[in-house]
C-alpha cells in the first residue's frame, strides 16, 4: 500500500478537471516504480522524496508540469522540453502529452538509483542581483517606523521579494495597493510569501 499524503489528495482534488487524471496517472506511476517514495508538499506543490527530492508535479489553469530534480542526468537534452514550461515535459494538457508509462517508470527508477548513490547535480552559482529599493517604498516604510525597523533586519532576498512585487505592478494604483499591503505585513514581521512558509 503506497504511503500517501492527504495534502496531495487535496491538491489534486482542487485542480482543474483536465488536470486530475494527469496528476493521478503520474502519482500512480511514481508509486508503482518506487513503492518507498514519500509524498510531501514543498513550494506549494506535490513532491516525491526517496533519499532526497526525486520529482514533483504541479497543476495550472490550462496545463500541468512534471519534472525530475536531477533531470539533466536522466533525460537527453533533445528530450527536455523545460523551455516550454516548468519541469521537463512541456505543457501537459492530457496523459497523451507524457511519455509512455514504461518510459516514465524507467526515469523514476533511474532517479531512485541516483538518489540512493547520493549523486549531486552541480548547480551553477549565480551572483545575487543588486538590491534596489525604490525611493517611494523607502518613504512608505519610513512613515511606519515599526515596518522600517523590521525591513532593515530582513535578509537581502526577503527585501528583494517585496521590491520585485512592487516594481512588477503594471499600474500606479496596483503598486500603491501592494505597497500598503507590504508595509502592513512588514510591520507584523511577515515576509512577502509568509503564507507559504509553513507548507
């Protein structure tokens, strides 16, 4: 009997109708190939761990995505459709968009062996982007000393999350609404993605 996580059941149940058969199919293939796999939720999506992260899937409004943590060691470059969508199998809109069950099973088993052997993937180190806090945001924070004090103590990445959220706003009205929300959350000691921190 596979070990399942009720949060994954809930994730699949709340996914779009087209996505549910895809996610259920992937889940069945993963469990059949790796009976010891453990389900969990990381980064707000189902992940499958076996001696470390092995693979994950996600559902979006019009497609699903599926990927392996060590994909570059599993798939040939020409088979990787990662530029089309998250994961390595492109935009999945039906089970037909996936490789055959036999091929997926082989990928899962190869991923298991890599994890059992403790193989690590060399990920390129990237220099962090320069943190640019907009003047209007500094002014809003300074107007709320509690928020300003908390913001100064945040890590550069936590500060960048808020700054990106504000600068990505398409209109001034949206930016101002986000800024008011940001100042409120920061005053409460909350990072930008605080809702997902305990998932």
